[in-house]
C-alpha cells in the first residue's frame, strides 16, 4: 500500500490525482501531518508526501530503523515539479516510485542513488537476495575497480560494468561484420587483466561472504513437499531447513515449494512456504506419476494416486536432484508427517524480442526501455542499435550486423539465450511485423523463455499522421518479393481489392524493384475509383518525416521508396479537411447524414 499525505490545497489536488490513478494501491492519510506520516510509515510499503523535503526529513528521521525494511519515501513539491526519492531508493522502491509519480503528474524525477545516476544496476535491485559488502562492492563498481564475477550456478544477469567480469564470459560468438563491445563503445576484449580485489559470487550454496564480497542468491532451488493431513507448520519448515543446511544449500535460493494438487490447501505446507516467502506450485497426481524418481512408495500411491510426491513434484519442472526424499523426525517418536526433496532447476536464458517503434524516442514504449536495460546481450541491425545505444546499461554486450544478416542475428540471439544470458533482439516497429520475431521464434525451442515486446508499427504511425485511414477493416501487404514469390503477393492484393479492404503497402519500391507498386495499384484500380484517397508517408515520426495525400490515379510511384508506407483507402474512404478518413460505419453517423 502507498500512503499519500498532503498539507495544502495544492498538495491535496496532486495527491487526489495519484489516489484516482491507484484506487487499489493508495490510501490517503488525513489529519495532522505528523500523525499522518507516523501512521503511514508504520502501515504502508511506500509513502508519497506532498511537503517540503526538509519537513519530511525531520518527520521521518526518528522513524528510520533499517534500510531493508523501512518504506520508500518520495517527496513532491507544492507545484508538482519534482518527485524526489528521499528514503529507501532501492530497498523501499522509492526510485521506481519517483519515476512513476513523475509520469502521472508530469514532474521531473530526482534520483540521487549513485548507481542509478550513472545507469549501473544496484546489486540490491537485481531481483535476488543479496548478502555481504553491498556498499563497498557497489562503490568499487562505480570507481572502476576490478571486480571478479564468479558463479557456481548459471543464471541470467543484467549487464554489469566492464570492470565486473569473468574471463570465461567474454568468449562470445560474433556475427559476420559484427562489433563486440560494451555499450560505452570500448571493446570488451581490450579490458586489462588487473588483480581483482572485490568479488561478486552468484551461488545457491551456503557461503558466508568475506570482506569485499557480495553473494547473490539466484532462485535455483525447488523444494518438493509431501505432508500428511494436519502436519504442523514447524515440522514441515524444520524438515526443509534441515535438508538444505545438511546439503550445504542456502534457503535464500529457494524459488518455490512443489506438491500434488490434493495437498494444495494443506496448512502445514502453505504455512511453511509463507514463512520462507515462496509460492506453492501444484501438479496433478497423474502428471507426477509419470515422473521417474529414485524412491517411489506405495503409501502416497494409495493416498493421492502417485508413487511419489516430494521427489516427483520437485523434478516435475526438470533439474538435478540434490536432496533425495527425506522424512521429518518427530521428537515424540511418532511417525513422520512430512517429506521433502530438493532439486536445482536448470537455468533458463531469456530472449526478449523488442519492437523499437517507428523511430521517434517518445514512441518507444516503457516496456521496451525496461527490456533494453534488463539485457546483458543486445542483438540487432547496426542502424537500429545506434538509435537506442544510449539506453543500454554500461557493460551490455552488443552484437550488431548489417542488412541481410537477419537469419544470423536470430540464430545468435537464441544461442546467447541458451547460454543462460538475458538477451534483447531488436527490430523496428513491432518486432512481430515483418521483423525479427518470426525468424527468432522459428529458431527457438522450449528450453528458453521468450518475451515479446510490442511496438508501434510503421502502418500505425503513418495512419496517425494521415488521419484515420484504418478506421475499418484493413490489411498490410509487403511488396518485396525477396522472401515471397510475386504470384503470391499479387493474389493477396487481388483478394484485398475484391474485399474492399484498406491496404497498407510495406516495402513498396526500391531501385532494383520498381514495377511491383504500379502493378499493385492497377489491381486495386480495377475495383476502386481513380479518386480513392491514398496516403504516402516517408520516415514516419523521424526528423525528416514527410507526408502527403493524393489519389489512386494521382500517385506517382517514382516518388516512393523503401522508407515509405503507402495506404490506399477503400470505397468509403474520404478526404475530410485535409485528412484521410475511413468511416467505421456507426449507425448514428449514418442517421446524421
């Protein structure tokens, strides 16, 4: 919950805007400001104060206890010009909250956390539990001191600065004509091998951090749990903790409990999972019965329909069995009421296929920006990489190549993800529309996670410039016969013409391919009047954008190139006040005529 506090009418107006935007996330605290701050600080995860920064400092100072548990506090000035992340930038999420508040209020976010200020991920923001000298190692990252990165398990990480590294991680494949470099422009291979005084360790093993060391705990462990009806929470929890300790594993790397559907509501399992802060995943008995396990038993087969619960549930998602089935031991000598097994799940790389939009930075979606900053490896066409290079975190490995290497880029992106990397594969517009999603997903299998990030297409950007040409049914057709025979393209154009559908032509004309657009227009002309509106947009949303409205008979194909999108209206499309409009066909519009 986010507490909202204000002291003046101006502050209350801005406060109410946030409350309206967050109906289920925010709570307004009225009354005296001091009491409101104290109550919100005790009851909420985050607090937004519409007060002077100095006043908030004095009010919250006596309430601070621990950066890991204190709520994040954001201060907004009376005029709503700035949203200042004051307390709990990372641990309390105040940095992200300041950005969110700024977006809603049109304010400027003020984030002074050192790592955020220079675009370096904070070690406590990677999504893993972290232990050790976080402040010291973070300071070394910012100062450029050499830091060793060691891992006992493979798990995707975001980009880290070039002074953080494991030499084994630098041996990455290159593309034809590619340039392997960090986002700052310095080739990774040219880094000096300096003595490394600091260390970041990625491990699920029990390990006490040494001086100048940070331990990251990836969510690698799945604990399969079986329990008799009424098994006490303490018995289940004690069994799990003992099993992990005896195996030399960290409880902080437990990702989830797993069990059979029949035990989904068992209080002992649910309570133990809640104490560890992990979810409970369940599987059907039939599915678990098909999992090969080393220690099947007749007891669970008779009780829930599968010869194994703990081992089978832990192994259901794949992985390495680290702790075979183990039973609890009761102090009163009574039979065990709980069993557990521990599996280290296979690390899955992550491939985000990101659409960059038509070119303008303000048409790049927030989700796309987040994926670019999350990636440790970026793969893309060189000219597209140049558009967003400044958004990448320092240390991002960039694999870029020229036109014609689309298939190689797709293979490389998938291969990097299979190595356990967090990869972003970029394309213009929407990556699923005449772009990189199709070849990448054709190459990928279910051994990696794939995320699609939609983008604003060239057709949509052009339509917004022209007016509302896509107000009714429409279709996009590429006139390039590089990958599709012209006979197929022509058949599709004829179908669209006969169906009276608005058509947007991609790749309409190039120097070596100049007859396809006139042919396509002629086909449409067999079914539409010569005066049918046609919109022509070149480099939509870019600095040299140009657009014009013409007609089916008035369009000169020689004025069109590969950077142009051509939209041909249907028989209902009209030019109204200089804009291209295709009526939706609403009844009230027809009645008003």
